[in-house]
C-alpha cells in the first residue's frame, strides 16, 4: 500500500484525536536523575492540522512507548489516551488496506448514470464546488452531513445574499418611480387626445407618438434612478449556477466522480458512514422518502411566503409564473427520491435558507437601513400583511 494513501487514511481517521495528542511537542531533557523531565510546548501551526508523515508518527510512537523512563505524572495523565490512540492507529492502518478495488470503484462510479451526467461531472464550476466541500470537511472535521449543510449556508450567505439585497434595492426604486410614471402617462394621454381632436391628427399617428413618449419617459426615469429591471435578474443568473454546481458536486462525491481514484474512494467511504439518524449512508437514497417530501414542502413554503408578502393584486404573468414554480417544486420530489441523501441535504439546506431570507428581507427596519422606499401601509407592517394573507389563504378569517 502506498505510504501517502496510508497517511491520508490515518490522518482522516484520527483527525479529532491527533489534535489533542500530536499537537504538543514533547521535549525530553536528559538529566542525571533517574527520571526525565517532560516539557510541553504548543505549536500554533499544529493546533488545527494533523497532516504528518508516517515516519514522523512512528518516531512519536517510539518516543511515547520507548524504553526511556517517563515521569509518573505524565503516565497517569496520558495512559488512557495513548491506549486509545494505539487502537485507533491500528484500525486506520487496517482500513487503509481495505480500499475498494479499482474495478468495483469504476462500477460504482458508472452505475445508473447516463453519459451526459458523467460529462457534467467534469465541469470546472463543479470542480470548484467539489473542492469547496472537501476543504470545508477537512478544515472543520465535521461529519459529512454537517459539512454539506455548513457549506450550503456559507455559499448562500456569501454569494447570493449581496445580490438579494441589490435586487431588493432595485425593486424598491422601480416601485418608487411608478407614481411619477402614472402621472406622466395621464398627461401624455391628454396630449394625444388634444392632437386628435383639435389638430386633426390621425389616431394611428397619435398612438405612435404616445407610445414613443411613454417609452422615453420610462427610459428617462430608469436612467435617473439607475434601476433598470434587468438588475433584478442578476440574482437568478448567480443562484442557478451555484445550485447546479453544488448539486452535481454532492452527487460526484457520492459516486466517486469524475475519477474513481484513491482520494475519491476515501471520501466515498467517509460518506458511507457520514450521515445521521435514518440516513447513515449519504451515498444512498432516502428509503423513507422523508428528505424528498421535506424538500417539496420547503420549496412550496418559500413560494407561498413570497406570494403572501406581495403588495397589490398579482398580474396574469405573476399567476402563471407562480403555478409554474409550484409544478417544479412538486416535480422535484420524485427526482430527489432517486438522488443521494447528500444531494437532498444540500437542497433542503438551501431551501431552508431561502425561507428564512424571505422573512428577514421583508423587515421594515432592514428596508429603511438600505434606503428602500416604503410606499404603502402593507409595507409599513409587512408581517401583519403576511399574517392577514395567511389567514385568508387558510380561510380562518
């Protein structure tokens, strides 16, 4: 077995324990007395990492278990830890010799995946998301389900939250120019009627001039406030690739993709036992369907929350869009039922963050802090407006 592979298995298996045992540096000062003095010195660079060559570990082991006499207080304080460390070390060495054979690993990597899915696994954006998950797991030492959850929360908070604030600010500016635009439209209509009635303009010519004048007024207002509607779609252009890349990345880790090498096998074995509760194996589907159903309910809750915070009657396009998203949320449930539990955990975490963000970004204090205009009584008390719509939807009032 390659020593580098063995070292990585040992390192990952003993991560938590070696932070406590191997981070001190033991300096044994020989003296003329019968016993040796043991000094402990912490090294800052060793507090958070335990990547050590196997030869260095063996020298540490010889130092601890050598024939040199050790002070009794050291033996009393560390005897139990040393025994546990020896047992864990032997277990890790044994595990490193039981890696999945290359043929079986390739079979797992290619099982139930079409060719286009395998090609997507090797995209650069997916590699970036996959490395983020691996680095988060190695840095924190958390189990895999917690590492995926923390990575999803940090990605949404660091990447999508700033664009959500930009979208909210831009939408507020668009709403603030609506009264001025409506007043200009009334004046332009009167002007068009005057041109037809008193100046003898054909209705077609007057309508063309009216349409061009409205467009120019709208363009001038948008340019003045710097609130082009296209800015509101930047969030979608950022969030969709982020969601897609992390979804494929969690699937890659569950199927040892894109290359079923030794590193992928080690991660796969960690994820097999890196779950919680009823989903101990994150590479397998949720046989109880709890995660897929929870995902569907959360997605519907996010949609309905945005809808209940809405001020004014929805347009025909808004109703069509809501129905489309509802259909997608329901259709995602059977798809999630065939996805690994790791992917479901990422999806649920992302949807839970979206639900929490929907409530927080409607706060009146946050809107005033960001300078977003509050134009209606419903926006002055958004949570009362939400509660009123909720009761109306549930037919409680």
